[in-house]
C-alpha cells in the first residue's frame, strides 16, 4: 500500500477546543480516525501525526523522503514563516514525491500575516478553506494524482 504522512503543526492537537468558530468542533482524535478511513477508501496507508515542535516536522519531512512516503501537511502557523520547513518540504517534492499543503480555514480571508505561505511555492498543490474537508480533498487529490 502507498504510504502517506499526514503532518499537523502547532495547536492542531487542540482541534475541537481551539476557536471552534474558525476550526470547527471536531476533535483531533476524530480527525485521526477520519483520515485513516479516507486513506482506506483509496488504498493509501495514512499515518497522522501532530507536533508543536518545528524540528520534529522537519525530521518527519526527511523521513518522508527516506521512506518514499507522500505528504499531506497542515503547517499551521509555521506556514507563514518557517524557512526550515520550506527547505524540508522542497526536498520532498524535488525527490519526486507529492506534498499537499492543507488549511482548515482560508488564510487569505483572514489577517494579513496569514496571506503569505512560505510552503506553497514548493508544494505540489494547496487546499484551503473547506474545514476538515480540506484533508479529505487532499487525500482524494493524492489518490487522483497517483492513479
Ligand atoms: C491553519 C491556518 C494558519 O494560519 C493557523 O496558524 C493555523 C491553522 C488552518 O488550518 O487554517 O494554525 O493552518
């Protein structure tokens, strides 16, 4: 089965509790269950992880390259300023793997600082603004691109 790392950045472990008006009321634990199900529907083994630690995500992106896993990533606030994460994400796509950037909200409809993504330029594509459905669409996009 094709492997996919679904990586989540800071504060996303607080889904369901954190600003439900922006991020919805579904918990992170439920996202983990849903993502595994969406993966199963497309024969993708989806490994869902979350950390508040920038270096951990950088290391997971290195792992994706070394184990040949495609990536779905919600870099959360790191989206807007982490050049280290951009450089690690670039290694994923330069190695021929797919990397889909995901956002639950639509950052372009929010504060100005959220309008910049340092990740988008090295991503295969970006999906934003569809709530947790953004992750479901990302799994679908990967499955379509790999078919
Ligand atoms: C987010 C948008 C970011 O601006 C924010 O810092 C997040 C979540 C989203 O999924 O909408 O933590 O990536």
